[in-house]
C-alpha cells in the first residue's frame, strides 16, 4: 500500500522567520530601576545554551557581511573576513568576549562562557590587545583597529559599534543576576574593575548607547541569536530600557501591557487582531493607534484602536502569503505619548503538495528507496544541533529522519513539513539541500523513546528517539574520542556523544540511563545528547509521575506518565478513582507507548479529579499518590445540534467532513489503519459557522480505517471503509 498522501485541503503552515514575538516584553511597562531589571531578567534568563565552540556556526548568520555572506564582520576593525578562518595570528578570527570572561572569571562556565549575545568575531591580534580592558573614551589609536583607542586600562570601540558594545554589557548585567548558580554581574562607573564580576565604565556606556542606536545589522544579530538561544537582548529592541535602569529616565505615565495577537498563526488574506491593556495614571482620556508596515523602518499605515474600558483592539488587514508584518502601538492622553517596541508576525506560505512519510523514506531497509529524489515529509523535531536536526513521526523503528541543514534552528517539539533531497551519507539516510520548510505548531509532545540495548542497535532505530537503561560507563575519556563516551548494559558498547548543545561529565564505573536521537556516523551508533534530562546517573530510583490527563471522549481518558510503567499495576482499576460518581471500568496500557494508559469510565460531563496511586515503573519504583484535575465538556458542545457529518462511507475517492461550529476551536484529523499505524495527520482551525473539509483517498488501499476527530474538548471516532 502506498503510504504517501496528497493533501487536497490546503495546509496553512508558517515558514520560519526571524520574529520579534508579540508580547515578549509584557510585564515591563511602567517599571524602572531594579524592578525593570528584574522583570527583564525573568524574560531572558534560562536560555537554551550552546557551547563556546558552536558560536562559530552562529556567527555565520548573526555577524555575516551583508555584501558577502561567506564572510563575517570583525567587531573592532570593521573588516570583512572569511567566516571559517579561525586562528591566533593577525586578522584570523577569534571569539571576543565583550564582557571579558576574566571579569568574574567565568571561563568555561556555562551558560555565561558560550552566551552568543556576549560573543563577537574579532581579529586575533586585536582581541589579544583588547584583553580585559574596561570600556572608556580616549587613548592611542590601535595599529590594526585604527578607529579604536586604548590606554593601559581602557578600550574605546569604533563609533559604528559603540552602542552595540554598550548594549551587550547591559545585557550581561541583566541576564546574570546570581540566580541558579550563575554569577552576579554589575556595571560600575569606574575603570580597573578586573578581576571582579564588574565592567566599566557606566557613564561612558550610557553615552555610547545614546550615540549609536541599533541599526539593521544589530537587529538581525539579535534575531538570529534569538532563534538559537530563545532569548533576546532587550536593549537592542528598546534602547530606552538602558536609561530607565541605569540613567535618570522615569517611566511614562501611560502603560501598554498584555499585548496579544489572534490568531497565533496568521492566515493569508485574513485580518489579524491585536489587543492590549492601556492605562494612565493621569486619568486623562486615552486614545491609541497601531502603526504598521511591511518593513521595520516603514510603519506608515495608521489604524485607530477601539477601546472597551482599558482594553484596546484593532484588526490589521489581511496580507498575502510569505509576508512579514511589522507594527507598534502608540497611545496618548493628549499630553503624554508612549509607544511599544516594534513587534512583527509572519503570514505563512501554503503547502499544497504530496507528503511522503518518514516510514516510506526509510523503506525498512538500509538504503532509502527515495535516494536522489526531492520529497516533502513531516514530523516533530526531537533534537536540534545547529547544523542539523532530527524529526520523527510516530513511535519506534523507521520513523526518524536526520535533516542536514545549518542555521534553521527549529525548537524541539516543533511540528514541521520539510522539502529536500534524500541521500545516503556513508550509510545514514538523510535529507539535504532543503528547498522549503514549514512550521505547523510548537510545543508538541515528543514520541516516547524506544528502549534499546546498547549492543543491539539496528537500522530501524536510525534517527529515532531512543533510551538505554542502567548502562555502565566503560570509558569516560570523551575528550580523547571526539567528545564520545561509552556505556554498556551487558549487550555491548554504545557511544554517547557530548554535543555542541549539551555536554555531560561521566564517571567510569557509574551506571546511567541515557536518552536522545540515535545517530549513525563513521560506522558507529551513538546517542546525541540534547538536554541535562537526557542523562540520569545511578540508575532509576524514582517512581513514575503522572504528566497528562486528557479526556478523549465522554467515556475514555488518556493518561500519560513520564516513563514506561509496569503492566499489571497500570491495568489495575483499583489504582484509579474519580470523584463525582464516575466509575473506572477498565484500564489498558498502550501496546507501543508503555507510558500511556487508557481508562474506560462511566459517562462524564463536568469537572473531575482523578486520583492515581501504586503505579510502578519497569524498575519496580512505586509512584507517589497524585491527584489531577480535569474537565470534560465534549466536542459535541462545540457543534450546532452536536452533529458532524462524515461522508460518503464507504468511500472510493474522497471523504468529506461537514459541521456547523458554534465557536472557534482547533481540531486534529487523524487517520490510522486497523493496526493503529498513523496514515495521515492534519490540524485545522474551525470557525463559527459552516466548515467543510475534503480529503483525497485515491491512494488508500481498500480496507477499514479509523478516523479520529480530536479537539481540546474531546474527540469523535469513526470507522471508514475504502472500497
């Protein structure tokens, strides 16, 4: 049976763009001093760390020469230099710590050491001379960076980057406040601050921030780093924050807060609603407008916002696909005027093509049957390593794929569609030469890791999320072996790769449980580490934890634990109780996803509490009792007369789904065969009124299929016959 699907229904998906997320700075307006600094710290802390080594790859995008993308711009010389020429001599590239790492001695200390907001490409000879100097005006011109000046204690940056340098220093002092074992960095108004965790000179840096406002190059750098680290330098987005924290500026009496956008993903030709809460301590009447345009510098379109009390809203007109819309809100009380930062959103392209499943691409064999062909496939991102990432569609063997593409930077949990060429790279099936990329949704639940034995990894697990349990570390010297250490659960050795994203310090002779995507390189299997949670030492001693309770219908509940659970305790109905007279009639563990249990219960309608106890994991650890609150309304409550039509059934070519919605809601269309294997998955937004969906079944083999229509309120299930 062919498993690829032609989507007649147009899928709206968002191609990745560099975005200033709507509402990113909610909660900062009206604040100054330490209160504002703390609010910004709460927004930008906890970023995704990358290794110092990997910053070279990020520089290729963040500091690229706009005239020659194969070069980067050196921060102090301003020279354009080949982006791969790193070394210790002359104009060769170094990675300059703008906040000198010796100011607090955080060399090799994550995440500070590798925070790319603080790193800039620099000429090696200049970096050596700049060293740990404070920033201030004056001195002698440098012989290489001739527009920079220096003394025995200070360094003056060239005019074109004075503001860039100042805003990096202010970022570091805001990002690192001494929390979570990090250093507390402070800007001081004097020089000779080395080796304390301080940097000067504050008064000069305040001048530089005013003298050299952010330009397109600096804004692009902020956007690129945000795509990697998932945090921004707020002083690039809003240089006025600097004076509000370290200067003498006072907050505006007008505050614009709780900025929201709907829908979260714009639809071609459809208006986008922006709303905000706007208040003033002057008690004067407020008016507000939104200024928007199709570039950051050209916000020439003005639309007055409608007020309902403190709530202001406006619709930005619908735009064509593949367009980025920039906007800011400006409010006035007739005396004072106040504006937000410039936000933006992207109107996605439409995908109209053919999806080839990862399962088909892998072909259940060593070499893909699609080698040399350009195809589109879909999956959830399970690991991102900067120059490559992994996607997976479903649990277990043959459902993972390696994507070779530098600089894309999807987040783990993103659901995506990717178009590219299938290749066999020394025995590993991969997609390269990416020609199109679409973002469907974020924060999706990852497939459960497949448990494998260290010495028995087979081709089917290539690029699949896996887990090895209680494996002994037999070689911890990863620095001598391309950052790989070795574990063995008694079945044979397996490599664990300390990646550019996360490194773990193993101890030989200790036992570890390790999780991550399974990679195949140079005739070796290895697990790629992504997060701290990928490695657990000393074996598993914790009981399972209930992480999800989802009513999928009025009589069925899906519950999910954080790890695989033992069958007999999972299927014992005495371990589950629900209040308000609901009876748990049966409990069934999922055939493949051993962390999932499906409960059959008496008819529900309302609010409930589920109590779970005595469930064991596969190591015999017993959970602590848990109570989980949930509600069930039912998808029928979202439909006019509670009705949905699925026709014709039996079907020969097309299946139609028709219903009248009484409210807007998200739904998922899932088609599986009778073995439970996913054949098609689609997400849609239902709108008030008539909704009509159409699906092409021409490529489906004859037989029975299961159609699940799922919303946040529940699901409807149908059996479909294809004749």
